[in-house]
C-alpha cells in the first residue's frame, strides 16, 4: 500500500519553529516526512535534521521523500521517548527545534492489515511498532472488565464504557475477539440504538482508547516532555500537535509548569523555592486548522498546535 499522509497544520508549525538555516532539528514523529521535508528544505548545508519513528513503513517512506537531503538527515526507527539518548549517540547534545505530531497517521488508519480502524474487518492489531508484542487483541481478550472499563472511559471519554466493557467480557467467554469487525459489532450492541444515530461512529472512542493503551501514547508523552525542553537550545522551540483532549491537556499543563514552575504557597510575598522558568508559552490559545484545511482534510478537525520557547 502506498504511504499517504497529509501533514496537519504544516505552515503554522514550520512558521512557529523559527528555523535557523544552520540549526539542528528533531522530528519525533516522522511519519511520511511531511513536516521534516519543509524543515530540511530551509536548512543550509550546515543544518541537520534527526527524524524518529517507530513504524518501519514510515521510516522507509520518509527516507524516499527526504532523499534529496540525505547528507543532512539521520532517520532512526525508535520511539521519541528515547530522543535524548538517540541525539547523544549521534553526537548531538542540544537542538534548535522539535516537532511532535501525535496520534495515528492516515496511512496507519487506511492500511487495513494494521487493524487500527473500525472501517475494515481485519485482525485486531493497532501496534505502531510491530516489533512490540502487545496487540489490541491481547488487551481486548486479556484485560479484566474493570481495566477495560477504565481504559475506555478515560482514554476514549466514552459514556457507555461500563456497558461496552461488560459486552466485551461476555462475548469473549464464547471465543476470543480476534477481528476489528467482531469488536465493532460488540460495541454497537452495547450502545443504545438512539445514541448510535448521533455523534459519529459508535466504535470511534473505544478504538481510540484501545489504541492509546496498546501504544502507551499518553504515558510516552508525559515521560518525554521534560527531556524535550531540556534538549532545546536557548530560543529553541517545541511545537506539538495533538488530536484529542487528553493529549492537549498534558501538553498545556506541562507548558504552564515550564513557564511558571514556582511551588511556593500563593500567600508568600516572594518566591523562595528557587525554581526558575524554563521559557515561555508562545500559544496562549492553541493554533487550530483553518476552515479551508478542515474542509480539505477531515482528520485535521480536532488538531491543536501548542508552542513553547526555551528561555534565552
């Protein structure tokens, strides 16, 4: 299958990176190389780009797309949570800008065999890195009803989480739930018919929740942000695109903490904790896709871009 993915908020992200021609940049979620192509095309011969992705198909496609700049790029198949160690191995101590475009790519969603989408009846998988052993099928068939309920409620923000978890556990008593189609039918049966008629596809939230759990997406994001900010050179920027409220909340909260890390009680006349701001939040409100972009690319509708700048 051809690797197709339209980079969301592309111009806004590139503009906010404030690219220096001789700078070093890190794309932690390389995908097909959309953002990276526009970063490296603005670099001089002295500039450098490090691209990270855990999906082998993404690395292959990005390598093709970025081949005109082969001398300036290093592509690594890994998780961006290891960005600091990867950069150190490459002799890079700090960078001038970082991009994270979170969530699942259009290619992953549209590639039926990857098992991310409820639109195709295929094997339940959902692994972004196929070297990983845990699959969506393992979660659906191995987690307790309580664990499934918490995942679907918290990661999917699904109001019928309890009933869906119960239906999954009842269904797997007869036989393991092995395909996206089987899971789809179980979810539909757990949601009242009148509610299925509105609010998008009934399986959307549950599939999202299982995918997030399978790939530890929120955990990876939380654990990576401190390293990302530490890696930035003075004046360097971290641009993060999120696609649902849980990711956005994590990023917004972390950025505020970096800007105002003081932990002194509010009634203290002066700060005594000694915590110093690491920089400033550039985006008081997130940057959203234009109406035109939302029309052209339906998957951009929930996207939000937040930007943090390291102090000079």
